[in-house]
C-alpha cells in the first residue's frame, strides 16, 4: 500500500503536482499538495490540492464544475514532485483556458497562445 508520507515535502509540507491530460499528454497546470491532499486524491479519485493562499483543501472543480478525475498518480525519481494524470472536464485554468500554460516567451516577448473558452 502506498504511503503519502513516504514522499519528500518542502519545509511547508508541500509537494509540487503537475496535472497532465491522460489521453492527449497536454500539461494542464501545476499546483501544490500536502500529505492529506495526496491521500484524499487517492481515496476519492477527485484531484485535491492544497491552496497556499486560502490555507485549505481545494478539490479541483468543486465550485467550477471543471473536475479532474484521477487516472494515475506518478512519483518522480527524487520523490519530491508528482505527475497527476487526469481526465479534465472543462478548462483547467481559473482564467477559463484549457491549460494554465497559455503564455509563450518568444523573441517578441510574451505571446498569448491560447484564448479563454467561450
């Protein structure tokens, strides 16, 4: 049985979690998890993060309906970062975009490469 406490958390008890679309491979977002949010995610199948600004749990899609269904949780080689493979319903970003990574840095500066969904 996997023990979330076996992961390496930062001094604040957090670990970065990268959400990736399980089917298409697109990187959707990065957020933080703690021991309890990892455990809740594994127990419920609904991806649960730790909000640093609100200091509370955040179940993705709880208020927006833009749910992340857990497909698989992966641990990196150093055990200090997670890859969360998900099935995303609706946009992943709070700006109403599919991905939080919608700004590219190019020769001309920052370029918005993804518009919000209607």
